C-alpha cells in the first residue's frame, strides 16, 4: 500500500488519482511525536525476540521450516520480493503450498508487503500476511512478520482453549513493541503501519484459528457438497473499514473523524488534524492514528474446525482482493491441482495485476501477496 502526499483543501480531503485506492490519503506531517516513555521490559523483550531462532523456539524435534519475505529495496514493478528460508528444505509441491509476493506499480517505494509460513510437521502451521503503508510501512510489516509468530509460539496458551484471548493480547503486545521501537528511533511508525492477518492451523485438533486487523483477507475454499463437484470461496475475515457502523462509533467516541475521500474510500482523521488519512480502522503501527483518531490494534478472532469439504486456504493482501471476490479467487486457484500450488498462486497474482491495470488505467497497482495452502 502507499502513502498519499497530495495538496488539497480540507473540505472533501480528496487524494491524488494515483493514490486513490491505497491506504493513506492526505496527511499533515507537522504532527507531534506520540509518547516518550520507553518500557525497559519491552526493550528487553525485543532484544530477546530478535536473538531467537524461531525454529529453536518450537516444541517439536521433527521436520519443520520457516519461510518468509525479506525486506529489499527493489522498485521493479511485479518483481518477486526476496525470500528467506530456514530449517528443512521445502518442496512446495509435496507441501501443497504456494506463495508469491509481487511489487506493485508504485515507483516511490519498495514492496511493502511481508509474509510468513512457519510449519512443524504433524503439529501446526502459522500463516501470516502483513501489508505495510506509509513511508516506512515495509519496515513495520517486516518487524511484525519477524516477531509476532515468535510471541505466539512462546506463549504458554498457544494451542490451548485460550488461543483467541492469547492472540488478541499478543497483537496488543506487538503494538507496544512497535511503539518502543519508534521511541528508540529503530523504527519510524508515527505515520506508518501494517495490516496483519494470521491463520493458525492446528494439525492435531484439525482446527483453524484466524486473527486479523485491517484488510488482508483470509479466504477458505470449500466444496458445496459431498460430490465435491463445485467449490465456493468464503471470507473468514471482514475488512476493518472506517465506515462500518461499529468501527465508526469507536473512532468518533475516541475523538476521531470518518471522512469520505471523494473517490472510493472513507478515511480516518484526528479531530483537529489532517492525519493519518487511513482507509482502515484497525492496524498495527500508525501510532498517531491510535493516539489521536481512534484506530485499534485489537484483532477479531474466529475459530473453525476443518471439515472434509474444506479444500484450500488463501491468506492474501488486499492487492489481490481489490478487484477479485473471494469466490473468484478460489475458482482461479482451483484450476490448478494441489501439487501445482506455486503455479496457482502465480496465476492469482497475475490476474490481480491485470485487473488493477484494467480498472485503474495503468495509474496504480498495489503490492500483491498470495499465500496458498491446499488442505
């Protein structure tokens, strides 16, 4: 996602055409620094997390691996983001796993999406997509990608009945760590942030737990009946948009404003300021938006028992979903067999790119991330 920088009148708060569907609209950057107290405990936790090998934190000695993006400075449109892999060698075909992270048509910034997959065979898999926005959004998304999975697996409530509460508290914890990183000048998160959508698949209990803030949608593709002749895609998350009744109420109660940008988005602004201009009501980072405009870092969490009719899971940034419905996405994926999951992920990313070009006339394409798991 991108950061807006247009110069417009306060009334209407319109944004430039090339920014119109991206995350941050008009902002007044002359804003005060939010918060000065630095938590010694949080600084110690950050140091500990960054020193940890995520695979050594797992409680299983079997086959396991961690995949994910690595921040790069490439500004080549549709380039695949650099990936890092640790642990056992991954055969995507054998794992029925597909992934791709493509840079959008935004020459002013690198790819701001991040993604991760952590799997312990026979035990669990954690999938995550993190879509950054603002000038340093790629740094915020990468920080969450690196550290939120570690917070989750080190928590004693992981894989227990307290999973929903645990996930909510660790989203709030990672927000606190982002604030500490910002105050110690190791991250710039006053006006930059990220979406966060995490899916935890417990292979023992056959249970899927989903937690998210913002609009990186998680979709499940399931057969409509036992004949397994037809698939249907259903979103397991709702986009946290400012014009939702409950989201608007929280924002306005906190003193923020929800304003239509004149094109396609309602955006969040502080009561007496033209910031942060976000088209989402929940997010991680965006410290001024949380402080002054009623943004929230608390995720919505849901649980689902995987049934024999559930066929595939998609965790994708909104670069995929802007012009593709959940059902369409599942139909595009299902044209490929499970052992061609990588090919299927690329097909979906290319279709999303083509639709951006067609709908926006080549003016803008968001970063596009697809993480696909055949169940």
